[in-house]
C-alpha cells in the first residue's frame, strides 16, 4: 500500500476502534488471562462454566450458514466452475476445515463485532487453506496471506523472532480491519472490496476507471482485473454456496463447537515453548499450531509474551507455571544467541552456570547446540534451580530413594513443587491414591507428600502432581496424560509410512475425527509422534 493509503487506513481504523473494548470473551471469541499464577476461585468457576458451554455448544457450521448475507451469484458460470472444483477436491476442504477448527469461533466473533459479512470467515480457505505457516512465492504469509508492506501498514509486529502475520489473533484483527476499510473505500460494494483484498485497491480502482473511460459496466464481473482476482471472488462465493446447501453439495466438515475454544494467557516473561507445552499438558505440535507467530522454540526478550491455549488447559498451565522456575520471582535469566564455535560447556562457563541448568531451562534433549539458536541462560543457580537440577543429575533409582528418604519421617512435611519430568494427572471417578500410585510406580506416601494431602481421599477432577521425574517410568507414563484424551480413547505412536487414513482404518474411526482431535494433518505427523485416536467418543 502507498503511504497515503496507509494513512487513510489508520484514520479509518482509529475511528472504528475508539469504542472497542476487549473485556468480554463472548464478544471477542477468545478468553484473556493475566499471568496470575493461581486463578482465583471466581475465575476458576467462570472457566469451568466456559468449558461446559464449549462442550455443549451447537455445531458452528450450522450456525454459520444462517449468518451469510452476501449475494452468492450461484448461476454465474465462474462461480459454478469453482463449485465443481471444490466438489472434486473435497480432501482440500477437509484439510482446510480441520486446520480452521481452533480459530473459527474467534474469527466469526471478530467478523460479527465489525458487522461484516460472515462469508469472510471462509476467506482464509481461499487464501491459505487455513494454514498459518503458509508462505507464498511472493512473500505473503499466514492464514490471511499478508504481504510484508501490508502488514507494516496494518501495524503488525514482525522481527526475526516473531511474525505477527502468522499469529492468528493479531493477523485476523488486522485483516478484518483492512477489509472494513476496503468496504468503505468502495462504498459498500463487497465484491470490489474482496477483489481489492486480493489485488490491491489501486488495481481495482484503475480497472473501474478504465471501464468508465471505455463505456463498460463497473461491476466486478465486468472489470479487466488479473485472472487470479477473477478466480478469487468466485471461489469465496462458491464456498458459501456449498456450506449453505449441504443437501445439494454433500461435503463433510468436522464439527466445530460454537463457543470460545481459545484463551490467551499473558505470562509476562519469555519461555521455551516445549516447556510451556509440558506445563499446559499438550503436545509441542499443538502448542505451535496455536502459536504460529513464534519463529523459534524460545520466546525473544522483546516479546510478545502471550500464549494461546485451549481453554481446557488454562488452569493446568497456570498452576504448573506458578510452581515452575518461571513462576519464582527470584529466578532471573537472560537471552543468548548461539555463535559459531559455541558449545553448551563454553556457554555455561561464560555465564557461570551449568550445562544441566541450560538444558533444563531450554528443554533440550541433546547436548549439542546449533549456530543462531536462541537460549535462555539462568543468571545464577538459585536454590530453586539447584534443587531441581541436583535431582535431575541423579540416577532414577538414587533420585527415587532420595525422595523417599525426605518423606520418611513426615508424609506431608515436604514443600514439593513441580519439576521437569513430572506429570500432572486428573483424578477420575474410580481413582484412589493407591490405584494412582500403582499406576505410576511410586509410593502413596510420596504422592501424598508431593500434593500436601492429609488423607487418603481424592476428588474426581482434582489435578495431582505425579513426581515421575524421580522414577524409572517418566517416558512410559507421562505422554498419555493429556487433557485431549477422553475415557476409552487410545494413544497411538506414529510409525514409518503411517497416514491419518491408515490409522483411522486400523482403529475403525474416521480420518477427520483424528485430525480434529489432534488438530493436525498428514503433512504434520512424523514417525514417533503420539496421536489421540478418539475410539471412545461418539462419532458426529
């Protein structure tokens, strides 16, 4: 965009945003939380109610078709051609819908808040197949495929560590604000506005002026625009028609709850994303899919420090974060970019720390580092870190015996906090302390001490810290305990040559159900990944 156009846009944006507040999740489509370590009882209750509403909500696709307002020009040959293409490429629609599932409610609410046509929710399917990691040959990025200069004009943050074009929250706001501006620019003509989003308002305006000069009509269908733009608008209209008439155009879209699924937590500090995923109880892949704006595994010192999580994992993350080294105010660290010739030992010596401390803080599984890797370096081995790392350096047997000796005199005297390698377990209806202890191969006395329990009873739904870091069974027991799994479901480790369709056939379920449960597709799974197979759920 030109400087003049950017200036006009900013004036327009200031006008529409002056009355906007971000205090009501039902209007924003996402919940917001500060870094307060332990959620208050009131917040916990509201969060529980939000989770219940989410689980009981209607199918968003059914709601969406009733929200459409544009004329779809179904009889136009260009639109019919695109309908035929989509019907012949339903795998593309399924992949796009699966990737869109976490974001759809948020984007629809943002569209409705601006009083825009609901059809715009489908625009990222045309742009990127709802893939936040998509990058075009021209340099456009994210689900909205924003160009660098356009992103700059829209105020989107971009640097070597964070690309706001890939961040669904910030890019959606910017893209919809830009579409609002384009609609105003073209006096409410949405076909021209959508075309301008694809090719630029300058090109559409030039085409209009050319037709006026030559005595032709100035509606979208008559304009001499590029072929890509001629295909772009009919594609969006064709998608709206297919969704509006499911009986006429039978395409499977995985069900999506018509309620907030996402929460944004401001943690106020940088963190390794793999470690954050562990605190939240979700996979690394899922965390990156929800936070695609981060370019590295560790946040930059420049921020942002906001994480997007499923609402079902907010409380678990908040509690674990408070107990982690990141939740301790006396722990400080700095950011370091690995230089040629660096090793962990040299870096540890340079900053007067230990290689173990660096590995634990950055959730490194190997002792090697690569050039330009971003690391968090603890400024000093504080008592919190020293205790954690001393246990990590012990053998599993010695560590377990050490923990048992600590609690031998008093089963509830230990002031235990979550350590790397531990497991968070949600108590189920028929669980007891003894059954949980046997499941994780630890003593019930250790389990009571780690959770400061004075009796033998545990309440269903309560979350317990399982000190698996001090056992020989960390890897065997930690992975299956994710909030994503439901009673009767299966955890499956991906093997070489597997596809989601093959896995679905093996477990007599659908590929769409697996994609939705894990928010992934064939291009994202790798050998060794663990997938939730929804064998215990009702099929939609």
